[in-house]
C-alpha cells in the first residue's frame, strides 16, 4: 500500500539529490537509487503513523537484507520516526539516516560505503558476516521489545480488572452483614434467641 507521507518525502528528496549533483538511476514511489561518484546509493522511505521502537526495528531489519546490493544505503524518514531508530544498530549495518521535515532534507547519520558487487574472498566474506551479525542483533532487539510490549499489555489488563475486583469485594462484605458477638455469660435461652442478634445489631448501627 502506498504511503503518501513517504511519497511526498521522496519528492522533496529527489529535488535535494538534483541540487547536490547526484545522478538519479531509478525511482519508485518509496525508494530512489542514484549515483554519487563511483558509489550507487539507495534511499528508501520509512514512515509509520504510530511509530514504536519495535516496529521501526522490524522495518529496518527487512531493509538490511538488501544492504549488500548498494555501496551506500539510507533510510529516508520524518523527525518523529527518526526518534525511534536505534542509531548503534544501523551504524553496524552501515546504513545512514536522512530526515525530511517539510521542504528541508538533513543527513543525520552518514552511510558507511561498502564495495559491491563483492568478489568472493576473505575480505568480502568478513563484510557479509558483519552485516549478518548486525541483522541478527536487530532481530534480537525486535524480539526483546515485543516481549516488553506483552508484559505491558498484561499489566494494563490487570489494571483494567482492578476496579471490578474491588467492587466484588465490597459487595461480598455488604452481604455478610454485621457480625454480632453475644456475650458468653448470658443464659442459653437468651443467647440462642435470634431476635437478640437483630436487636444488638440494630443498636450497634445506631450508636
């Protein structure tokens, strides 16, 4: 589904790229590929109406899977979503962040260039392994955040049930009535008289 906030951000970014002398190679509704010197650069839009750290991390984990296809890779987003990006993790992946705010474009985190296409060899294998470790760390962070969300939802459910439990206890106490203690030294025919409890209870309630 097309996200019109991302589409608008990519339109602003397209003008910024042209003004900065980059050469556009490919353009989609939510991405833009350009040439910067000898580097191929991917700019991919990311926007969530109600951003959370977990949801943003999920989206970045999906993006990271094609990181090795481009020399540089940038997430293009808005200021409110950028606040939920884990900078340490995207830095490990060599991914940069560009924030579009209205008509302004700002590179808040620089992408680390990588060689691509990668010839097979020790250097390229190590780079791929490093990217894979970054992706696994990102996925682990997503699972951790999902667990915290589940705990918060359970706590919220308990809070919602609390007033009902208080009301149930109040009703039980009300139905139990007044517990009347009859002195043990009165004669049995008086102590066993049911009217005595009623009269004593009435007296206590009026006092």
